[in-house]
């Protein structure tokens, strides 16, 4: 099992994961709609790329 964090910078010790990946993505909640959509699209791209990686 893997874990993705989004810029919190914490090691999240209570989450047990064999693989950890840090995505430095800004929190979109207070952004204007166009910027919010850019962040949404970036997350979609990263998730799609992550799912395409072989598991082992």
C-alpha cells in the first residue's frame, strides 16, 4: 500500500505505507475558479500517472 501527501511536509507516522510520495500541491479551497480547476486538473494528471505505474 502507498500513501500520497499533498504538501503537508509531515511524515504521517500513523499511516503505514510501503511507498510514500509527496505532491507539493497548493490547497485550492480559496482560489478563484480558474485556478481551482488548474489544481483539480493537476491532481487528475498525477493520479492517472500514479495508476499507470507498475506495482510490485
